[in-house]
């Protein structure tokens, strides 16, 4: 789940497509979904985690990448 404060602070105010960047710069498309009143990452998230060696229960950081010419939000995994 993504914290609502993070979403608001970064102007992510709608559900839908999002781009995820792996440590190697490879891109994955995923979708922001509303689940139980929270925002979660859906389709594409499992593949992103597997490709980047993220396992269930592991903590990691995603960095918001603000690309002025990009309308799709971008999150990058931090090493």
C-alpha cells in the first residue's frame, strides 16, 4: 500500500497507470488501485518485485521521479 500522505505530497491524485523503474533502469507498467480504502499497486507489481529481487515482507524504498513531460507517475526502486 502507498501512504496517502505520500500520494498527496506528490500530486498523485488519481488511480490508473503508473511506471515502475527497476535498479537497472528497466520499466514496468503497473496500476494504482483502490483496495479497502487504501491505494495499492496492482497488475505489474508482482513481476516488478520478482525481477528486482523483492520478497514478501521485505522493506524497500520507492522514490518519486518527477518528470515534467510525463503524465504517468513514475516510481523508482532505491538500492
